[in-house]
C-alpha cells in the first residue's frame, strides 16, 4: 500500500510542477489503477486527474502533502476502511497498536 501511495504522490507532484509531465499519456494511465488502490493513493489520484484535466493547479491551489495522504482513512491498520460501514465493531489486535495522528 505504501508503494502505491508514493507513486500517486510522486505522479501528482510531477503533474503540478511540469507541463511536459502533464502532457505525458503514461501519467494519465496511472490514474485508474491508483484510484482502485483506495486510501491516500486514491485521494492523490483524484487530485492528479483534476490537475491533468485542468492543465495544472488553479491559482492559489495546493496539493496534498505526502503526510496528509498517509493519514487518510483506510490503511492505518487492519480494521481501517475508507467506508465506515466496512469497519468491524470489535477492535482487532492490530488496531490499538496503530500509529494514529494527534488531534489538534
């Protein structure tokens, strides 16, 4: 999962910073497989698709930092899912040991 997240973030960073990269069809081909990964990779893929369709970021727009993508729902432990309906009521043994970000 971490590998797909890094690929998604790197592709997004390339698309934002390089007009040449935005014109590369291989970057567009990454969007669908990354969307299927779920979690932070899918979040980055959605933003990548938007950047590719619009020809770049809108003025004042920001991409998500890699750390922001890592803490998206789904993938922090074995009972974490983007869709809350998929989370089991009884915590799994891995869940309490997961690294959760501190609330502000």
